C-alpha cells in the first residue's frame, strides 16, 4: 500500500472518531474544539476517555 492509500483509510477513521468524541463530550457539557482535536489526533481512544469522564462527572453530581 502506498502513502495515499494509507491516508485515504486513516482520514475517515480520524474524522469519524472526532465527530463521535465531540458529540459525547458535548452531551456532558464539555468544550467543542479541544475534544474535536483530541478525537482527531487520538482516534478511538479519545471516545472511551470522553465516556469515562462523562461517567465520572455524572457520579460526582449524583453524590
């Protein structure tokens, strides 16, 4: 595979991860741009971090 093929595969994965991450972060009242960039540059892991922080915040507010 060439560089172009790798980019054509990685770009949609990064964009999808960024959109999902920013949506989850927005649901928990987080800021848009930092989470969008984090989701783009750290794909997939950022989604789980956003979920974990949201759960942690929900538990703190519930106590």
